[in-house]
DNA sequence: GTCTATACTAAGATAGAC
DNA sequence: GTCTATCTTAGTATAGAC
């Protein structure tokens, strides 16, 4: 690969790391181009050769977050012989990823950053993730949209409560197995 | 009542209304003392006779939101002869309140405003609400903390997905009855 | 690609007069 | 309780040199 491209990519990664660091410490809204530049040893206007705007920085963070999420779940929970067991492992991976970083959870799943909406390319990554999950749900016998929606509410609900009311703990995440058992019983009850 | 007190309260309500209006239109983080003052026909420094700081404004919004929520659920779902039916009505009231205003949901239930934490008085209102709900859950035969936590995750999850992915619609809220039936089956299965 | 310099806008907060 | 005036800080963004 062209070393200039590699260097640029390395710089970009540094910049994004700095932005996430600020977001984790001070909140997503506290990320500023000045502070990011300060941390990587650049001047603020120099960041405009990496992003067209502040919103472009959020977009890059959004895309990076979903790429990491897709890699994470693919690595941690390969397709299993028992699809239900596989779905439990996948859910654990998603939930763990979500609660590990409250700022990331906010950006990826709640979209409460004023003035930011993901670009089409970035949004496609979110859809790719959803497609991955949907396929695993179908493999486990869950294909109706109503059930898929209930599933996303269950996982999202546990993650949101966990970071809002017991950050760093496991008061809600430890209910995952019980919640999934409840969900499976619900799905199976309709088929009977 | 002292008319001066009444006037002050009326002004305060105007100010809070303006703040909520901005929050709904531009997001919670976009609320500024300057813009609030502009909308109510005051100068920005005058707001400091109502709040000690910007954070104090958020605190007043937080307290007002929980007071409205408590009034809302108490009015809409009085104690019912059948506690399970009562719980369904209560849940519908809470969920309706939550999805009616995304900014309010963010402030009351997600706490993602950088630098804001509710005062003790305001937080007591949140606890009062939680106590109200917990009591109704107990009346319906649900008293274990694990089950209470699952309940809050269910309702919160539906509300969050609704405003994030289908604002103004009912794709998730319409699953409430199914989700509660699933939850009741889960609770009853353990007792059997 | 990075810099300096700067334009522009806006924010939270305080002092002191009325 | 509201005002004017002001301090202080900070932000996004652009122009143009190197």
C-alpha cells in the first residue's frame, strides 16, 4: 500500500481515538475540533483535511463504531450448531459492546446529537448490522417483524438501563439470559 | 396566594415552556439561556433570578417533567380492580408520556446531558415515580427486584426504539400488549 | 497536509444601576 | 426583579502562505 495512504490512515485513527476519548470522559456533545486537534498535536483548521465539518467527524465516529460492532459480533459469536444458543451468545456480545461505552451507545443507537444525521454510507453500515442480526434471528426461528422489533427493544432496553442507572455494574445485563428465555417462550407459544 | 408569588410562578412557567420548546425543536443540548430569554422577552442575565445557573434550568425541567409524569399516570390509571389490567393501563400511560417528547425522554430517563446531574430534591421526584410503579407491580404480584428491573428495561426499551427509529409512529408502542403478556407469562412460570 | 491569522458567532456568568 | 454593560471563554469555519 502507498505509505502516504497508510500514514494518513494512521493519523485519522489517532484523531478518532482522541475524539472517542473526549466523548467517554465529557460526553459526546463536548467533542470539539479544537480539543481533538490539541490532543493529537495539530491545529484545529488542519482537521478540515480529514473531515468536511464537525458533523463529518461524528459521521466518521458513527461509521467506525458500526464497523467495530460488526467485527466484534462476527468474531465473538460465529454461527453455532444450535441457533438459539448462538443467538444468546450474539446477544451477549451486542449487549457487552453497548454497555462498554455509554457515549458510543448514544451515538450508534440513540442518535441524540443535535444536528447530526449519518450519511448514506454510514447508515448502510447500521443496516448491515441489523441484517446480520435479523439473519441470526431467522436461523433461530424468529422471522416476524413484530418479534424482531421486540428483540431489539429487549436488548436496547437492557443496555440503556444499565448505562443510565448502574454504569459499570451488571444489574441489568445479568438479566439477559432470563429475558431471552422469556422471549423464546413467547415466540414458541405462538407456534404451538 | 400572594399575587407576587403567583406572577413569579407564571413567569417561571413561561420560561420553562420556552426551554421545552427549544429542546423539542433543536435538541436538549441546544437550549441556551440567551435563546430562552429571547423567547420570553427578557434579557439573558434576568434568568439568573430564576435559576442559579444553566444547570439549574435543566434541573427545573427535570423536576417539572417528573411532576407531570406522576400527575399523568395517577390521573390516567387509577388503582384498578384487576391489578394486571391496571398495570397494562399504567404501562400504556408511561409509554405514551415517554414517546410524546423525545427531548423529555432523554432528560428524564437517559441523562445524557453533559455536566448535568439532578439535585437531591429533583431526584426524589424520580424516586417517587419509581416507588409508585413498584407498588403497582407488587399489587400485580411482581415484587422481586430482578423482575422489576426487567419491567423497566421492557418499557424503556420500547420507548427508546420508538423515538429513535420511528418517531411519530407506533411500530414499537403497538407491541406493548404482547410484551406485557410475555412478561406476565415469565413471572407466572416461576411461581408454578 | 499543515500552518498562521482571522472572521464570525455565541455561550455562561458577574457587577452595578434603577 | 430587571436592566445595561461587560468579561471571559470557546466554538466552527475560511483564506492564503508554505
